[in-house]
C-alpha cells in the first residue's frame, strides 16, 4: 500500500515533501519501533479485512479507523518528540495513504457486490461467475454466499431442465415447453441450451392460438380454414378442436344451402315448393359470418319470396274476383227470388181480395134476398089484409075448404094479419084437409125458401087475387122458443 505515494495530504492539511525510497527504508527499519508499532497497530484491522476480502468487515473497520481513533493515533504520533520529524511525517503519510486506498478498494468491492446482485437478478450465471472469479471476495459475505448458491442451483436446473426443454421442442409440445420455461425462470439461469428455439416455438404457438381464437370468435370460414391449416402443434388443443368442428359444421351448412338453393331455383312452382321453407330455415339457422354461400342463399331466397309474393297477390286477386262474382250471382238470385216472392205475394193478395169481394158480394146478395123476401112478405101481408077486408070474391068455384093465411116476420112468430076462412077449391093446394103438395112446409110449397127455414108463403086459393100465408118451419122449436 505504500508504493507509488509521492504526495499526499495529511489530516492536518499540510503538504508533505518528496520522500525517497531510501528514506522510507530508514523510516520503516526495526530501529524505529515505537512510531512504527503505533501506525501498524492502527492499520492491522484494515489489513486483516483486506486479506480476507470482506467488504462488510472492511466497511465496519474503516468506519472506526477513519474516525476519532485516527485522530488519536495521529496526535500520539506527533507527540513522539524522540522521533525525527521527517520519520513521523513519512509514517503519517503512509497511514493516511493506506486508509485512502482501503476506502477506494471498499468502493470497488461494493460496486462488485452490486454487479453480482444485478447479475443474479438477471439470472446470468456467466456474469456472476466472472465477477466472483475476478475479485475472489470472501464467501462469508451474504451477497457472495447467495451468488454461490444461485450458481449451484442454476447448474443443477440446467442439467435437469435443458434436456427436457430440448425434447419438448422437438415434439412441439407447447404446454411442456411453457412449463419448463416457467421452472427455468423461477429456478434456473436466463439462458440454457435450446431456450432460444423453445421461446421462438412458444411464441409461434401463442400466435397461432390467438388466430384460432379470433377465427372462432368471427366464425368466418376462410379464417377458420387458414387457422386450422396453419396449426403446427398438438391436435388435442381445445381451440383447434373447436375450430375444426366449426369448419366441419360450416361445410355441412354450406352444402345444405347449395343443395336447397339449387332445388328452389329448379322448382317449377317455386313459390309453393317444399324446398322454400327448408331454405328459409337453413338461412335463419346460419350461425357463421357473411360468407359467399350465405349471400347466394339469401339472394335465392329473396327471389323465391318475390315470386311467392307475386303468386300470393295473383291468388288473392283471383279470390277477390271469385268472391265478387259469387256476390253478384247471389244478388241476382236474391233479386229474382224477391221478385218471385213479390209476385206470389201479389197473387195471394189478389186472391184474398177476390175472395173478400166474393164474400162481400155474397153478403150483399143475401141481404138483397132478405130484403126482397121481406118486401114480398110485406106485400103478401098487405094483399092478404086487403083480401080479407074485401070479402069473398065473386065467381068462385065450388065451396072450398076453409083456410087461413098467416104472416110471420123473419125472426118473429107473432102473426101480422089473419084472413077469414074461405071455402077451398078442389085441386087448389090450400090448407084444408085436401091441400096439395104446395100447401105444407115440405119442399113442394110455393114462394118459400127451404134453405133459410125462416118464412114460407102459402097460397090458400088459386082463384083469389093474393092469398099467401107465412108459417115458421116446424123443425125449429128450439129457435122459436129462443126467439119467443
């Protein structure tokens, strides 16, 4: 530590003169034991730490040697009046130089420890091994001890994991590669044999896996086919199996769409064909992206729907025309039926009117007959009364049987007039015992109405001017009693 120190500042701030090697030799000779022992006693702990190469111990010792203890040592050295001033100065300069060099070396060692720590963090065994071999610091240092343990662990893991990584890379077993790299990142060095190729293969695996996921999410047939074709790893991968399944489903759905579209286009009656609903269901069930297959199927379906709408419109027009024709026919039939009903009603009304008129005429005729009968009865009664007042007529024939003439009103029984008895003539049809057939109430009587049974005119004597009689019918005693 003393070599190469020509000029140095003392703790008191003075500048020492130039010291030759001969002066150093004389100063450090055994004869100067008191001053030398004092300096060596102060530098002994520092030299021990330098020999052990222990940065932590050196830092602790320098903290003591460069503090208050150093000031006491320098003060003692300067109070040695028996020693020449030149010697004391040389020893003081040598002690200060040793301490400065120790502090510089401690800074270098601390930088080495930081470099070792950084190399350990980066898991760089070459850098750690180079630093340890170059500086050869004490193995008792915590950082050096950890670095040595890391190197040993890295060597063991490299020996065990490097072949495993190479085998997984050859098999393109991405999960094994990822697991091995994870173990190496946790317990192994940063770089081992085959790690670069394994990382490259794993990166390609992740890229292809992302493409598979993207194709599955988009459900685009071209992306699915490209991702399945570009896959270079195990076929048992979940995304690869899913993508291949979707691609197969897409192929089946595309073939079904193509078949149904061709059948729908080739159908003669496309609007009513059974393939059209199946094509509509297939288009509705399409679960992929807007591929050319689905676009072609949608165009065919639109065409069929247009034709179907036209056919439906024509059928609706025909139906409406048929309904209109049926309605017109129904109206004509109803009009004809109404006219027939009206005609029949008019005929019935006319028949009823004719019947009523006939009944009225009959009633009028009956009333007229009754009036005529009443007038005839009145005339007969008047004639009978006149005949009774005038007496027996002259020029009469042989004495006729006595007869009576009685007049009874229609509906009454009281006689209006009664003639005196006159002699009856033979064969005259009088009321006597020898009266003819016209003298009784029978059907051969004169001037009576057998239908009515109310009045009967009986001519008593054919030679008299008006000798008639009215008698009630004998067959109606109950009516007579009721009238009475």
